C-alpha cells in the first residue's frame, strides 16, 4: 500500500511591518540624513574645485603691505573683504566673522528649540524657532550687503585691475572683476550663492514649522519630530558655512 505524502504547507507571504527602526531613527529622519549625505558630496565637489583652481593660479609673492589687485594673481581675501556697513576704514574679515557668529548662534537656538520639543514645551519651541528665523534672515541680509559691495567694486583703490583695452575694471561680474582672475568672482558667486540658497530654504522650512507649532499641530500629533528633522538640515547648513568660510576667506 503506497503512502500518500501531503504537500508541505506553503507559508503565508507576509509584508514587512516595519520592525525595529534602524539606529532608532524614524523613516523621516533617515531620509533627511540621506539627503544631507548627498548634499555633502555636492558641497565637497565645489570646495575641492575651488581649491584646485585657487592653487593653479599664481599667488601674490610681494610684501603684504604692497599688495594690489590685478588679474595676474589671486587676491588676498582680507584685502577683498575688509568693508563693514556704517564703518569707513579697513576691517579685514570682521564683517564676515560677524556673519559667521550669527549663523552659529542660530544653530544654538535651533538646538534649544529641539530640546524644548522633546519636553513638549510649545511656548519654548516657538520662542527659539523665532530666534533662529531672525538669525537666518540677518545672515541673508548681511550676505546681500556683502554681494552688493563686492559687485560695486573697490572704488577707493588707487591700483585697480584693467581690462584688455587698459580701462579700469570697477564692478565684479561673471566675466571680469577688479580683484583678480575671473574665476575668483565666479567661485565666489556660485559657492556663497549656493550656500545662501540653502540658508533661505532652511528659513522657509523653519517658518513653516513655526506656524505648525503655533497652531498646535505637533501637540495633536503627540511629538515634535519635525522640529528635529528641520534642525538637522539647519545644523548642516551651518557646518557647511564653516568650511566655506575657511576655504574662501582664510585660505
């Protein structure tokens, strides 16, 4: 008598229900980290390109006090960025240093907003987000002034760069500038402008989060995770500026 063997039961196919969160991070925070990682590659490529172009150009070899602007050599940063609003005189890198302090301080207020969100303190979240927004707009306004001064050109310089016809180059644009080789202005506009776009986007995001906080949306959800996710982006923007400041203004 032959035995009949029943076919093995096929286990029911189940869809993954989530399980443990990788690194104890939610899906939203993981996606933010992935975005920041990709953006890191972009800024790294820009800064590496700046370094390669910068050191492929001839540098000023004379005495520091005898430096003058010309398209034949790369300019000294503290000679270019030495102006300040409402101040008549030379203040090398002071204004951009103030800009850097404002942006780093706004990162501190963002940390305080995230910490208040962990405690569920809605009023404190609103307060620190508002300070972060003010810091972001202050930085953007300062950068706009710096751009306008850079574009206007060094009118008070005795020795300015000259074009092919021997005429003084007064204003900076994407084809020529009175400070040095054309690539200097190109890189300045692109790198600082690209970073400024990130700052502006971050401020808009923080304004949206501030509005949602003020209307009680996150209280109804039971958590303030969105504040933390936007905070990650804001800290990234601040960290990138430290590298931009180091490469462009100090090197």
